[in-house]
């Protein structure tokens, strides 16, 4: 059962990361003016550059999610190790 859960998490990871990045960008927009006032070394250009990098990563997650959901690009094959317990059924 644990392997099923891990597989589902792997397949839904791009959507999860998309949500996290969306929340980070929203929070960044809210706190940027205050952060710039508090820290004189912080520049809005640096924040915009970081946001662009996050958006680039988010785009990669969109592409990965699209690949996972496109049957022409992605297939899923279950591979198991033949253990005594699994093979005992066939004896």
C-alpha cells in the first residue's frame, strides 16, 4: 500500500508544487514593500528576478503535469520483484 501512496504523490507532485509557488508569489507581493523598507539592501529588482525564477520552475511543473496526463507521452508499468510469497500463489 505504501508504494501506491508514493506513486500517487509522485504523479500529483507537479500540481502540489504549482499551488505552493502560487502561494509564495502571493505572499511575496504582500510583503515586498515592507521588506524593502526594513532592509535597505533589498532591491525590488532582486525580488522580481527571484519571482521570474519561480515562474520558470512553475512552467516546468506545468509541462511535467501535462506529460503525466498525456497518454501519448507517458505510460505506467508496474514492476515487481518475484518474492517467495508472490510466487507461492502460482505453485
